[in-house]
C-alpha cells in the first residue's frame, strides 16, 4: 500500500517542478520586455530631447534616475508582505553594509548617467551605438573575475553575434551621416564624447557584475522585496548625485530658457522628460530582475539586443530611411539572443535529467528494499 502513495508524491513533485519552471520563464519574459521597452523608449526620447533643442547634459542625467518615486507603491507592497525567507536562518547583512553598498553603486550609477548623456550629445549615432555595444565585453570581463561566469560555445556565439549586430549599424549610420547636411562635430567634443561613452560602458558592466555579486554573496535571498530595495536606494543616491551636479554646474539657470525655446513647446518639453524618467525606471526593474533571476551577463545581452531596436523604431517615429543593414542587424541580434536563451534551455534540460536519474535511482533502491522485506517475511 505504500508504493502508490510514493508514486503519487513523485507525480506531485514533478507537476510542481513544471509549474515553477513555467513561472520562472514567464518572469524572465516580463523582465526582458521591461528592459527592451524601457531602454528603447528612453533612448528614443533622449534623442528627441537633444534634437528639438535640449542642451542640458545634467538634466538628461537626472531624468535617468529621478523617476524612482513612481515605484514606491510597489515597494511598500513588497516590504509589507510576509515572505518565506523571513525566518530562513540565513545571516542577514547589517544595515551599514547595505547602506555602503547602495551608496557606492548609486554614486557610480550617477556618474555613469552623466557620461552616457555626454556621449549621446557629442557623438554620431553610429559611434555611440558601437561604444554602447562594448558594455557587453566589459560585463563579460567583470563577470568572469567577480562572479566566476562560465563561457560555453553558445554564450560565446551569442556575445559575438550581439556585438556584430551593433557594429553593423556603424556602416548604415556613417552612410546616412555622409549624405546629410548636419554640421560636423568639433574634434574636441568628439574625443570627449568618445571616452565618456567608453567609460560609461565600462562602469555599466561593472555595476551589473557587482549587483549580481551583492545578490548572491551578500543579500542571499530571492524575493521581489530585495530587488525593490536595490532599485529604490540606488536610484535615490544617484538622484542626489545628479541633482548636485545640475546645480554645481550652473545648468539649472538656463532650464527656463531651454524650456521656452524647446521646439514642440513647454508641455512637450515636460512630458518628454517625464516619460524618459518612467522608461528608465521600467528598465531598472527589468535589469535587476534579470540579474536576480539569471546573471548580469544575461541582462546585458538582453540590453544589447535592444540597441538595434532604436534605429528600427526611428524609421516610424523619426521617419528615418530603412536599409538592409538595419534588417541584418536586427536578425543577428535575434539570433544571438536565441543562442543565449538556448544555452539556458540546455542547462535546464540537463538539470532535469540529473534530477530524473536521482529519482529513478531512489525508486530502484526502494523497490529493492521492498522485495527484500517481502522475501524475509515469506
């Protein structure tokens, strides 16, 4: 009579495992969608800001992080809910440790936002996109040393394809730039924008790798509350950094004139900045969710997938000309993303195979013990 109940427990365990697996993939899909939509929307509106007359690099930096108050309702919901890991017995990091981590990462994020704003203002779109793609290489470098990231053929293939996908856009954008009547960029500004974007890409890769390390080695808990803690406190510190930079640089004095001279009007100026802030917060939630659930390198791969989306979207929003290079770039980005996801599918399948082997071995041992008991009884 014991064997049917044992089989039932195994069936329930397998069913529960399948439900958890589908739930995990659903969360990954939601987080990835948030990253792609947030990054693409923020970059498009960021270009629109400078295109229509915006000139403040610091206000462009502020809106990248200052939108975190819109997440406070979700944060309060996450902190008031009871979680299973509240009494799990794991050592908890001290508030001073967490405060130092949030302050350090928030400071780096604030500086990183300014560097990206400088690059977006001073560089051609082609060069900016190429340098942003380099963040994947920086992230791979830091993940290898900080988190012990393993590189399989599928992951290497994904990294190469995603990088080539963004590099291809250089040829398309250079062709567009050569045929346009836009004034040339002064060499001094070009050099500043080049090194600013390259430094921002390096800092971004470092922040992602460090965030994964904090989740795994310091926080050591898997709840949405800890993701929200990271988002809120890091963005709070980064907001202070960028606001201080805005006032210290004196750019705040010209915001009134900039608003009045903005092409589409004052209301459009405010709505552009507000929606940039909203999209960046959407990106932050998705990015930290991917780091939390998978890895920093996976998060950055999703982010690089979004780089070719902006030129494609510009065809519809800014009426840019669609070219074959853009189509090839998008195809390679999708190919690289599928290659990376397939690696995790293989890992998941292998882990199930190991689990099934263990269950079969356990069942065989129990069956053998049951036969011995019956033989001894007879």
